[in-house]
């Protein structure tokens, strides 16, 4: 289950793996995503820090980290085909596989209903 940051990113823990991406709301707001500028593998970020940029036909937006983390992999499929962020932003269109630095921060994130209340 995804947990949501107010800056329109999500984080999902699946067993030993943790994924980060942009929300469906962010994708809907941006429109067709045509390019993703990824932060490098090995980079560490504090919660809320900018760790990449997405560009669409309408605008560019920063990708804020939903928790403190280290990037362990980027989604090479998304790098090759940014349209994955359009069709499945909260699934196959994930941006980063990460290692959480402060897993307790997840408790302060929004669940889906809370995020929907914030975004209207």
C-alpha cells in the first residue's frame, strides 16, 4: 500500500524493496510526461528534498522525496520510456528503488484517503 507525501510523491514497501514515484494526481496535473531527470544511484536525500525533475508537454516539476532515503536503483524502463509515468504512475512508472534512512517518517505520511482529501 502506498503512503503519500504532500508534495505529490508516494512510497511503497514491498518486502525487502521500497519504491518511490509520483502520484496519479501529479501526473494528471502535469499531463503527458516526456522526460525524467533522475538523481544518481547512491545519492541520499532528506525527506522533502528534491531528487529529480519530470518534464511534460505543459510544465516541469520537481520530484520531492517522501522520506529520508538512499537511491539504490532507478527505473530503467521509465528512463527508456517516460510514458510509463503517464499510464501507471503508482505502479510500473515508479522512479526509484530506495533504502529508507528514517523508516519512522512513514508514519507521518498520508494514506490514500488522506491524500485524496488534500488534493480534492
